[in-house]
C-alpha cells in the first residue's frame, strides 16, 4: 500500500524544512530550493523565572515582527510565487519547518538539571533552548483541518509522529507539544490552515500538575478516567482504538478529550492502525464542532504527550480540544477567578454540551 513519504531540505537561512507527501499525492518528487536573501536568524530568547510560582517565562521579542493577518496573495505559508516569496519554496501536501521567530531556540544544549529548573531565586534567567516548528496542513490559504481529506489528515498525523520522535531525541528537550490555534477569537495571526509544535527545555506547569495527580492517585489514573467516561453520557465518539468525550469537570463551554484505549505515551508510539482510525475520527469530531453553529468555531486543539524522560508509563497521549464559544454570539472570557486565581467556573453543564456535540457530529457527518 502507498504510504506517506518524507523529504528533508534546508531553507536559505539554514532552518530545516520537511515535506510530507500524501499516500495518494499528485506531486512529483522534485522540490525547488529556497533562494531568498534572508537575514540571520534571531538570537535565542531568554527565559526568566517567576519566583512566586517557579514558572519560566520565555521573553521572545522577535515574535513582535511576525506577520499579522496578511492578504491571501501575501500568505507566508502558501507555495512561493514571484510575487509572494513565501517561507515554502515549492508546492506541497504537508510541510513542516522551523519557525523564523521562535519562542524556544534555535540554540540547543545538553539541557538543564532539575535543580537549575526548580530552584527559586530572584532575577534568575536561562537561555530558552528548544525548537518551535510550523506544520502547514494544506497549500490552500483558507480552510481548516476539518475540511481536509482523510488522506491529508493521515499525512498530518504521520508528520506529528515523525516530528515527536525527532524532537524528543534532541538534546535538552523535555516535552514535545503539537497544537493548533484556529480562529481570530483565539488570537491567530494567519488564516492559513496550520498548527505548531513546541519543544520545551522543561516540563510545562500543566504536565507537572498531571504528574503530581498521578503520584497521588491510587491506581492507573488514565485507565480509571476511561472507565468512568466510557460508561457515561458524555461520550461523543467511539472507535476501536480511540474514544472522545466531554470531561466530567469541563472548564470550557466546548471541551472534548480524545484518548487512545490502550496506553500510548505519544504520537511516535502509535500504530498504523491507530493513526488510520484517528484520521477518520478526528475529522468527524472537528466537523461536528464546526456544525454546532452557523459560523466556524474557534478552538485550540492541544495534543498532550508524556515528557521525554519521565512519566512514559503513566502519562497517556490525549487531545484536549477547547473553545471559548458559549453560544452563537457569545464567548467566555477569563475573568478574575480564572485568570488571577486559576479557580474555574463552568458555564455549561458537561452532559448538556456532550449532547449538543453528538447531535452536531451526526448532522455534519450524515
């Protein structure tokens, strides 16, 4: 059977650029070189420690220069033309490249010790080593993941798995995070359908809280969650290898978690069969989320994975899809309790949200 193929190239400033061709691609194997006269890459950002929480904040001022909602004929993620010397020198199905203005990297090192990362001090800083990559889902300037073909969705999943393995092996990387921001209400700066992958030099605060919960739970936390959720009225999709549900304690008006039914720490550890089914189910889910209202739904699709060096046997790969949309014309804004104190108040009963999402999935995929 034809499979997704991969080609590795370099951009004019030395950044890595990788083409992933669909199994049923119509593209030839040749790719043009990037011949643009590019300026040197920005310096690696510095991350500063907040002594009140111990968290690390990357100060990446080069991000101020990134393009903001350009017209389609100046889309930096479209295949390059003489009038639009974009980031991608040739046509493509899916392409991954190093971000020109990253929050982490491009410098790498052997990494930081736990003492360096967890000690609390005043005025502490470290280089924000790591890598940030952009994943372009399509050469088209408009659309969404949900509007892709199943073959294209499968290519993107293959790219996520490939990059998870490669980035996890880089020196100093502790966690790899694929995600997609969709919609201006979320804060996207490009309409082009795309996602990103961050490779952090530390374990993120959210994942550290998860590791703490696992340590304090008597048993297999994710297996127990699946036992509860799979028998509940909050299930919205179910397959042979994956299940999707509105979580029991959902924070957002729209929130869906999707997990593999067996323990899988990250995309790199999934089988071909699991990736095949995920391509189908994920498209069904996203099309249903868009069918909730007459206009497209803004969302963040966050793929949580186990850290590279701890929790491999206990942290399971999980999608957390969230949207602030609480009705057709209203958004949930994080007010004082959520923003300042981290004490969430849910606006929609999870069981009610699940019923609406199930109906929308059925409508969108009928």
